[in-house]
């Protein structure tokens, strides 16, 4: 007997009349060209795809700042790219040092444990960046083969600014560095070759302003040698970097690539190249700093202080008596703006990645935030916040020549 046809509402009945402004920790708004590319299906093999793949690799080399010939796309979320990095480099018994500042850095450690790695977790503190001296000491003490770290820990809004120094310490100990740049790539400098990062991972839906579910990963020659020298075959098919290389470099079949998502990512990368990295970094810096000034102008407090503060995702302490869930619900229902909460601390997070960094989005978001807090019965100074935002935007001095 056939099962009954379920009763289904059309999407229009589920989605809001007007799309919410996505100002949380990702996914972020996507440009029209990215959305249009995402609506196209082409053959996943053949000359057209080959030309697109060649361009994607060239653009990725620019965005990752690398000469690497081992850049791969991944059909999956940022976590799939994290998993590809880990399972291709961590064998049972491989010593791994995980620098942990929160949820995503700890996920890298958990993935390494599941791969059978001998994982040492270094608690770098959830409210401050990893200290380069402490990490160098941990490398000397534990002699890891692989070190995992996030450049920006989205969950705690911490920025690991000592990444270049940590890479130097790892290189001296012949240890590979796997860096999660899911929320930071193209929002701030990351120089894969010059800093000596061995694996850089990113997702589509954050700094690059593409769709979720198609990611990128770049391996250094040093990391690729380890992968090529691996004797055992991986239990995973889709995430086997050697098999993926066949598609990305030899035009041959691995699995049916997510063509529409790849086209969307192509357009997202093209827009980054068109803007250029120095201008894009400057846009992010200007907008994020101005948003932070505006939040402080409202009378709210930022979660992370000083150089450990991540600009790509900004954490905001909530005043006593205001729960993050109430604020998130109010701001989306009454102002059409989506922001994120956080696990653990009573903070909300506002993203400053890709298309989120536009001044018209900032004014709408800051006004919605301030008004929502006020409507929920707490005191904030909305005009002063908006004035601080405007002053910071207009007085910004570009950081590129
Ligand atoms: C720093 C960081 N790493 C990894 C991830 C995981 O990405 P995804 O959710 O696409 O698997 C995220 C997503 O929020 C992230 O912010």
C-alpha cells in the first residue's frame, strides 16, 4: 500500500514576506550574481566545467595568497573541509595539538580524536587569543605532527592574531599547521605561503558571501607530501583528498560535483578579485570598527577586549535582565534583522563578513538592535549609537595605498 501524500505548505507560507537581513554569524547575504549563478546547472565534467575549475583555482590562489597546486573544492559545509584536512593528515596515533578557543577549534580536536589521533588540547581561553609563547612551549613539550587552530573563533568572537608566530614555531618543530579560516578568509589578511600555513580551510557562506555547502581547502607542498606518502587507504571516499585531486586537476570523475554551488563560488571569488584584497580588507575593517563604535555608543559593552577581538563577528554583552533568545526573536520579528546568540555566555553576535559589511546594512542593524533593546524595557541611547556609527564610517582613513 502506498503511503499517503503529506500535506505540505508552499514555501511562501513558511518564509517571511520580505527576506530577513542576515546579520548573524553566517550564512550571510549573497550578491545577485552569486544567486544567479546558483540557479544554473551544467555538466559536471567536460570543457565548460574545466574552464570554470581552472579559473576557480587561479582565483583561490589569490584569495589564499598561495602558489599551492593543491587547492580543492569540497561538496559540503565548512565542517566537511575541516574533516578533509584532519582525516587526510591524521593517522591513528598521530600526535595533534589543538589550540582551543571555543566551539569550532574544539570541533577540530574532536575530529582528530575520531580519526584516531593522539590529541593534546590546549585551552587557550574562550575570551582571549592564543598566546604564541604558550603555544610554542606546548609544541616543544608535546612534539605534535599536526597543530590545529582557528584564525577567527566565531563562537567566542576571538581573533588568533598570533597565527604567523605560531606557524613559525610549528615549522621549527616540523609540525603541520591546519588553520580554519571559515569566517575570516577574505575579511582580513591571511598569507598562506608567507606565514607558512599548511592547510587553510574555508566555507562558502561567510567571508566569501556565497552559499553554504560548498567549501574550499588549500594544502601546502609539505602537507601534500604527507598525503601522497600515505600507505593506508582512507575509509572516506568523498573526503579523500587524493581522489578529489583527480577531479580538480585531472578533469576526471570523483563524484558528481555540486555544479550550481561551484558556479556560485566562482562568482563570489570573482567579486573578491574584482574588489581586490586590500580594498576588501579595508571595507571590513571600516564597517566592523564603525559597528563596534555604534554598539558602544548605544551604551552596550563588547564581549572581547583589545587585540583578541575578532572583527569578522562581533560579540555583544547583554545587560542584566535581557536574554539573548528574547532579543533575537524581537529583532527578527519586529525589525526583519537576524542576529545570532551564542552557546554559554549571554551574548549576541553580529557578523561583519562579505555583504554584511555595507553601511546601509549597518545603519539598519544598529537601529534595530538599539530599538529592540529599548522595546524590551532596557535603557540604551539609540541616537548616540547611530551618531557614533556615522562618525566612525565617515572619519575612516583607508588602509590601502
Ligand atoms: C570558524 C568556523 N569554523 C567552522 C565552521 C563550520 O562551518 P559549517 O557550519 O559550514 O560546517 C564555522 C561555522 O559557523 C565557523 O564559524
